[in-house]
C-alpha cells in the first residue's frame, strides 16, 4: 500500500470521471451532469477492434449507444444489424456515407478504418454535421492531422482521438504521480510496447500506403503517449534507430524501433516499439521513488506499483469510459481530454522518429 499521498480504490472510485488535458485530475462539469439521453454512435469500419471491443463496450455505455454502421461488406451489415438491432436506415457503405447527414439518430461517427482512410472519413463526417472519434494513430502524418482538426473546427464539430488509456485508472495514476511530482521530479522514463506479429502477411497493417508505418504507428504510439502524459511535457528532440530481422514480412514497414527523447530541462527518456517482441511496460524513476505499469497498455489486466507497493485500482471497460466521456462532452459542450490536437502531437513525434531513422541524426520535433 502507498503511504505518501495515498490514492486508494475507494478514493479513485469517487473521482473516476475526473479528467486529463495537461493533468486535469479535478472534477469537470461533464462528469457531474447526468442525463437520461443517449447519443447515437455509428461505427465506420467493422473490423477486429469494432467487433471485439467497441461494439461490446457500447452495450455497457450509459450515455451513448450503437446507432449506425458503415461497412463495405454487405454480409457484415446483415450480421451486425441482427446482432445489435441496428435498423437498415442506419446502415451505410463507403459510397453513400455522406447521406448520414440526414440521419438524426446518429450524433457521433467513430472512424475505425485503416490509417490511410482516417482523414477522408473524419472530414466527411464533420461536413455531414457529426462529431467524430478517430481511432489512433490519428493519420498518416502531422500534416493530415492539421487538415482534420481544421475541418472539424470549420464544421463546428468536436473531434476526439481514441486514446482509451486516458480513462484507465492505472494510466491516470501515472499521470498524477508524474505530473504532480508526488515522488519528486521525474529523472528517467523507459517504456516499450510490442508483440510478435504472426498474423496475415497481406494485412493492411503491413502495407505502408494503408498504415503509414509498422509497429511504431500501431504500438509505439502507446509508448510515446505514456512518456508524454507521465511527464506532462512535450519532447524537443529525438534520436532513433531501426532493427529489422524479417525483411520479407516487414518489407514495407518498420519492425522494431528504439528512440531517445530530449525534454526541456535536459531529461532524456527511452522508448521502443516492435512487431517482434512482447513488450508492454511504462516505468518512471523520480527523485524520491519510482512508479510503473506492467502490463501497461492492454485492454484490461493492467498492473501498477510504486516503491511503496501495489497500486490498488479498479479495472474498467476503457472503451466504454472513453465513449461515455465524449458523449458527455458533446452534450455539455465541454472539451474532450483527448482532442485532435493530442493526436497531432503524437504524429509530430512519429514524423520526427522516421526522419531520425532516415538521416541517422538527432532530429527536432516540430
């Protein structure tokens, strides 16, 4: 058990809806307002993440529900319509998607497509008058992120990025401990995320045109996020190297990348991503102790500890919490803790990592 500024399960449950931004671990208006109204969400793309995580989570949400489907596969439309009781009038394909503008049942569009399609469908959704959640990574590069943010602002629609871990108790505790300097100034962070890829060799994730990159885009974004939100700061420079052991499978995309970030004040942190290593940790060292998560980034089963003991925090449905929070933000006209600008910051870092690998030099993050 922690003795220094204890954060128990009981106290956490009292403040579960509290939020982020830079740290924002104080109650916000949207967490205090309850409403019987539920906003309708349309899932755009019915692949593995929608099937295994988002759709089941929408059966648990309190402020939103699965109202619409967008898919290019008619058989999926039929299957999902029956399973989730979605009426045919709320089912679209990629060609007639813009007709969603005429559908009052749908308030929010959740883009769950290959990365190369994020920009197009985020902008189309905003133009159709819908608020948007876009899955991570936000886009192929920072320039696309900027276009997406501008389009949503022009349409006066809210844009949120699918950073579910900003709603996870353990990762929120990492934010609190690091940003509040509970154990003093953070002096080191090391983080890694990856898995051994044994999937379809023809999957879109292995095609650069569709994914924008490999393990860095898919898994490394969690490590980047973890470092950034533990410190509450943005890195200034990065030095990165790539390791590739399977040139056939990963011909187009990165397999393993290691990097060092330089932060204001001189702190240097380390991180890595991989499609050939089972990693999933976030470790911080501070002047008066240490705190870490391992596993750190999964859909559940996250475990945390400090030098004083185990973090006794609840496991929650991260996706349900994320979507409920955004629905409340929309209803209460309050900013989301994970706006498009948050996704843009990550893509600026990722762009710089790829530049560093190409140049073999330290690169400024701009």
